[in-house]
C-alpha cells in the first residue's frame, strides 16, 4: 500500500486572505465534488489567483500481467506492449507551438530587463496553457491502456540530454533550441504520477542501444534513411521509434516472475543515483517507527 497525491488548481480571481477565526465558504462545482468523493482531503490553500486542494487515496500496486514500453521523442511518443501492439501519438503540434513562441520572443529588441521579464513570462504562460493539455491527453491514454490491460509501464532513463546540445557542439542554433525545448521530463512526470494514482508499476531501464538493437533477433542494426534501420542478421527493416518501444517493453520482462532465470528482479540503478520512483516520506517515517517498536518489544 502506498499513498498517491494529486493537486487540483482552479482559478478564483478577486479573493482576499481571511482573518483568523473567520471563514470563507466556496461553492465547488460538480466535477470537483465528484473528483474529491471517496478521497481524503488534507489541505486547502487559497491565494489571490488560485484554490489548491490536496487530497490522497490508498491504492494497492497491481501485479503486472505484461509491460508497455514508452519511447519518448521530440515529435511523437511511441508505445509498444509485450503482446506486440504498437501505437504512436503525434506531438508535432507541441514542437510547432514551441517554435512559434521562440520566434515571437526573439523579436523583442527593447533593452529593458524588467519589461523583457514581463513579456517572456506572459508568453511562457501562454505556451504552457497550449502545450500542457496535449501532454495530458497523451499520458492519460497511455495510463488508461496500461490500467485496462493490467500492464506495467517501462520508461528509459534519460540523463545528460541537455549536455548533448550545448553551444560549441557543431550544431546550429535553431537545432539546439528545438532539442533543448524537448519536454521529455514533463512526459515522464505525468506518466509516473498518473500510474501511481492507479496502482500501476513504473520501471526505468537504461537507454543504451534501445533504438539500435533489433527487437526481433537482438542483433545491432545499421542506420538507413527515414529513421528505418535495417538488421543484417534477420533482414528486417524496422521503424526506429517502434523498435525502441519494443525493446523497452521486453526490458520490463526481467522484472516479472516469468522473466529469465537468474535475472535480478529489482530495478537497475547506478551507484549514487537517486531513486526515480522514491517512497513517500510518510511511509519512510512509518517504517522507521515500526522498526523501532519491534526493537523495543524484543528488548522487553
């Protein structure tokens, strides 16, 4: 059992702080009441622009019957499951929106730092308001599919991506801007917290050779045009993103009871690396207190 936490934000302009021992009653709409029904409300934070309601529920982690591999790319998200089902979600609209707002901000030539901050903050908020709903639609479909099939979700551990697109790496300025605007971390965050909320298991595997290794025979593929590598061992022409998603789904089988014998059924993690799916602070304190109580009973 673990506790999942989610926050709902609703705009409420014109509110003022309430004095001590004075209460302000806010009428919630049907959607908010339906979402909060059956959950434990912990706190309510009211500001001049928003109302934040923090609530939680107890969920039981579902034992995976299979795995879904999620390959995140700049213009799409490709999903492949262990039952050979493949789906691709187009995110080219997100890339175009980011490119448009970069172009708009580049036209600001006024030598005024204060005004530039205000203008950039305004366009940053507009950009997020257009991009976030597209991310939520994709991540919700992925989690709903995993929940329906009772599958775990496998993500590749992407680290050091920003270092690949720095100034001085013989790359154009426009290319570096496009790659550095890639929101792979936001997709990971949304998939992880939505999967936790439904009790689904999320596994991280190394991203090494996920797109270069043939998902049919395991041989190293050769690069070709139009992102379709060719395997010299079995002669299969593969889609690069689909091949990576299949390899990720196959990597999740190592953590299942039906995995290869001798495989460690724990998530791989490098030395000194932070756990990408950490236990909640409440459970850590509870476990520590339970251990101390057991020691006291043993002494008595």
